[in-house]
């Protein structure tokens, strides 16, 4: 090749190139053979081979995982699952696949199995999302029992929290309970305000409403009785007092008030019976016993009157009027000496009016 090139160069130098048939012939420069393209092709093949080797190495854990999953599916479908052997490098495979290390704990005496996801689902997912773990697979009855135990434990753990939440809710928003007594007292206060405004009819309605809610509201009952008496409605006032004494006969103030109303209308026997019903609750009240003694005296029941006056003069020895009444009953019972002594003590108290003093002195002169 080099010889031909030299000849062509000599011809060109001589002007042979002027010939028409040689115009298209040129000398090829004498250069070295290039090895760039073969080397480039070699390196590309080397890189492609290394990449293929890396791909095969990365596919080995995935193939192992799919193989174990397929064996697991067949074991779970059979009544007696067979013992499966994990791949050669389970820990490395799990780390590569992003799964936790295998859990080899289980119940002694149970045949171990493999718990895995559904193989078709695994095959449809990329290798980065595939994972499996080795764990004992209990039989059907064991799984049911464990499920029940887990549910029971969850309920037991949640019960204190629910109770605490209920208590907290109840403590945060308590419901205020209003008793009938409180409602009755509210009605009584409204009626008092109406009374101060001169609205008598509305006040009476308010007092009655308070008593319907709370029959033991004595302030409302007393105010209603006073309002009825002021309007000359004694019979209604007696009814209001009797309603209270039916449930609480020991209320001696209402008993005396009812007896006085009965005396005012001339019903001495009714008044005496009213006082006698509550007598056991007024054994130490001098005014109560003196009132009863006076009613007995006016009905000529002097022996009973003397018994009551005897107690009264012992409880209140300085009351001249009651000593005078004691002397009158003693004189009616023909006990003149005792009557004279009672009259003398009545004058000594110096509590009698001039008219009563003259009456007592006249009685002493007659004996």
C-alpha cells in the first residue's frame, strides 16, 4: 500500500494529474491504523455486562420472596401446613425489601408456618413494596380464640377511658336540678313583690302556686291566711290552715290561729277540739294551755280547766289574768279556799287592769 502511494505522489508531482483519465485519482495519506472504535465498543459491552449482573443480583430476593409466598398460599389452603424453609439470606432479603426481621416467636407445640400477603397481590406490586415475615400460623380455632381475647382486652382497656370521659363530661357540663321546694320559694318571692306593688289578686295567686309546689312552705301559707283575713274571707283561711295541720299537727302557731278563727264564729267546741288534737305538742307552752283552759271554762268544763290552769300557773306564776281564771274555775268547783288564794296572788302581780282588779276584789269579799 505504501509503494502505491509513493508512485501516485511522484505522478502528481510531475503533472500527470493533467490527464483527463487521472483527474479523480488522489493519494491516500500514510496514517496509522485507529483503535478508538474497538476500545469504545469493548467498554460499552463491559458496562452492559456489569449492569446485567447487577440486575440479576437484585432480582434474586424478589424471586425468593415470590417462591416463599407461593408455598405459603398452598400451605394455608391445606389442612396441615407444611414446614417451609426460608431463603438462604432471609434477613438480607427482608432488609432489601423494606420488611421487618422475621418473628420466630410462637406457641410451643404448634407447627410453624409462614404468614404472607396474597401471592397474586405480590406479583402485581413492584419489588420495593414486597415484604414477608416468618411467623407461626395458628389453626382456625386458635385464631378465633386469639381474636376474642384481643377484642376482650381492647374493651377492658377502653372501659376506664370511656368512664373517665363520661365523668369528665358530666363534671364539665352538669345538669342543674331544680327541686319543687326551690320552685315554690321562687313563686313566693314573686308573690311578695306583687303584694308590695298592690296587686292583691296576683299575689294571692302566687301564694297558692307556691303552696301547690311546696305544701310545707309556712311563710307562703301564713301570708295567704293574713291576706284572706284582711279581705274578710275567714272560711278560706280556716281551710288553708286545716290543710297544713293534717300533715303537721305539731305546728302550734297555726293551731292557735285556727282555734281563734273558730271562736270568732262561735264554734267553741270546734276550737277546743282543735287545741286538744295538738295538746301533746304544747305541753310546755303556757299561752296554748291557758287558751285551752279558758275555752273549757266557758263550756263549764271546770275540772278540766283547773287541770290546765294548774300547769299554766306553774309555768307562768306572774300572769295575773291566768291566776284570775284559775280562781274562777276553783270557785265554780266549790273550792273556795283555793280560789281565794288564786285571787290574792292575781292582785299581788299588779298586772291586772283597774276593771279586773275591782272584779277580783269583789270575788274575794263574796267568799
